[in-house]
C-alpha cells in the first residue's frame, strides 16, 4: 500500500510540475510578446506578433484575449494590405470561434483564410486549413461536408513533395 501511495504521489508531482512549468512558460511567452508589441512599428512583423500572441492566448485557453489579438492582427493586416497576415488572422479567429462553439462563424473565417491562401499559393496553409475545416465540420456533426473537405485536401496532396512534408509535420 505504501509503495502504491508513493507512486501516486510521484505521478501527481510530475503532472503538477509539467503543468506548472507549462503555464509559467506560456505566461512568460505572453509577457515577451506584449513587450515586443509595445515596441513594434505598424508593419507585417507586428501583425505576426499579434498572431503569435493570439495563439499563445488560445493555447492558454484565454479565448477572449486570443480573439482580440487575432482581430487586431486582422485589422492591421488589412490596413497594410498584408494578405498572409489577413489569412492567418482569419484562420486564428476561426479556431477561437470553433472553441467557443460558433461553428458557422468558424467555417466562414476558415473559408476566408483558405481563399487568400489559395491566391498566395501557400500549399502548407491550404492543407492545414482544410484539416481544421474538416475537424470543425465533424465536431458540428456535418460528416458529409467534413468528408468532402478531406477529399479536397487530398487533391492538394497529390504532389509527392507536399505529401512528404505533410507526413513529416504530422509525425512531429
């Protein structure tokens, strides 16, 4: 019994340390990004930093701050006519909306991102957007459209180089 209790305490300690360190690292990252933003000019780098801040908040499960950061990135990207930033912002907004249960809005924003990514020829982000859209559709119970979305995704993967990159990204 003592041995089992010792293992349980050890496991709880490891889990606590992992989550505590993870939260501390995430908070440090958010603080660093905020400092970078306070010193940034209104350029594409600021758009990227706002997007990174949105992602950090998203993974820290602070969805309102994540949405605000992505919306700020979208606004600045539109002002700068920075298409990559606009697409990334729509994608981030879509992910936050999905997490909030706003499936229709999530799909609309992901679709807006996809259209821009297609214009830019950004194969990697096209494929990842299709994956995200399929997940949102499946979560919403629209399995038929999720399957169609995955079939569209596979059409992009017919180029062997992209398949190799996708497999490598999936593995890591």
